[in-house]
């Protein structure tokens, strides 16, 4: 089968997922699993949606979902993008917004998918070392670049930068895309959503 793969796919190194234990009763916090059980409201919403409408094609713009998320975060629905998990949204971001002549900057220790997406989409990138305390040093990102992507908190260190640092980064790069990946923001970091509101 591999003889049908493109040269690009041949050159990729497959992503190796973290350990996936299968013992029952284990909650994997590293994959955002909830230790509190499924929300009864989520279960009700899912069962209410599981009827004859399943045979229909869904709304391709996910309008209703984007409206609800917008209300929750005090945004405009047009400022919300819906995808199948963060990885798909990241794929669109890398492909559409982060591919420039100058390198894309991200930490040397970070979500390992970033470099995989760069290779997949042919994006020039530069890894910026964390400091001796495993922290992202914002000053190191105040340099010419094509774009920046930063998880906040960073993964897998779990260490977050304050919103003021993110604001500095954005103000210093008015002509570049600065993507803040908040996959783990609910575990304890300030969301950059207020900055979206401020600049819109
Ligand atoms: C920083 C970061 N962003 C995104 C993801 C992907 O999340 P999802 O499972 O929602 O695709 C991960 C998964 O480990 C991650 O660490």
C-alpha cells in the first residue's frame, strides 16, 4: 500500500501518542478527561438530538453551535470557528494562517504536533528554547518572524504566561498572526478572549 503514498507522506515521521492505558476506572487528565462524570445536561442534550434528524446532513457552518459559544464568551458568532477537536482547528490554522516566508516561532518543548503540521504543510519554523525554569520567555518572541503559535498553558509543562505577556506579544506583532492554543486553559490560565473583543 505504501507505494501509493506521496513523497511528502513518505518523509513524515508518524506522531506517537502518549501512553494509552486501558485499565477501567482510570481518568486521563492529560487528555482532558473529566473526573466528575459526564454532565447530565450534556447527556440530555445528546439524547434529545438523537432522533430521526440523524439522517439529515448537518449545518455545514455549525451556526447554532457558534451562536451558543459566542453567547458564552461574549463574542460575535462570526468570531467563532467550529471544528472536530483542536487538532482539526489547528490544521486549518497552520495551513491558512501560519505559512509565511519568515519562520513560524514556537517553543522547543511544546505540543509535538506543531512540528508535524509544519512538515506536512511545508512551513518554515524556528523552535525557541524554554528558560531554565521550563518557562516561555516572551522577550525571545519579540523578533522578526512570519507568525507565532503558543499554547497557554504550554503542553506538556502545564506552565502558563499571564494575559499581559500575551498582550505584549500581540502588540509587538501587529502584522503577524499570533495564535494562542488554549486547549488546557480551563486547568488554570487566563484566556486571551478579552483581547479578541478588544481588537475587533
Ligand atoms: C496544546 C495542545 N493543543 C491541542 C491538542 C489537541 O487537542 P484535541 O484532542 O482537542 O484535538 C493538544 C493535545 O494534546 C495539545 O496539547
